[in-house]
């Protein structure tokens, strides 16, 4: 009886193995440059949320800006660009008057 149970376990283990241990090859995707544009914004007077972001990308070149309402009441804006040769360049500006409450 013991030999019969052992043989059944071996058969199940062998049957559960995939025929190709490496699986199918991964899908091939064409190497195309990225092209997109997006933007969003939120302004909610009740919660005092005020922020947004927009970006435009064409291949390696990207330009965008985002803004957030700082805790002191100023609005900080970051304008940025990214190029293959120049890397990431940002300009940060905070507008308004600091006022803590």
C-alpha cells in the first residue's frame, strides 16, 4: 500500500510541471518616442486645497508646471523642462504674502 501512494505523488508532481520552464517570450514593444499632454487642477475653498499640474512631452523633451498652496498662504509654482542633453531644469517661484493663522 505504501508504494502505491508514493507512485501517485510522483505522477502528480511530474504532471504539474510546465512543458517550458521559462514560459513564453515577453511581448515585444516598438521603441517609439513618448507623446502626451495632460493637466489637472483642484481649487476647494472649504478645505483650502489649491493645486494643479500640466505637462507636455514630445520624445525626450518635456515641459510642465505645477503649483501648490503653501501653508503660509503663498502659491508656489514650479516650471520645469527636461531635455536629453540638458537634463532637468526647474524654476521655483512663490507668490503672495506670508500670513500664518
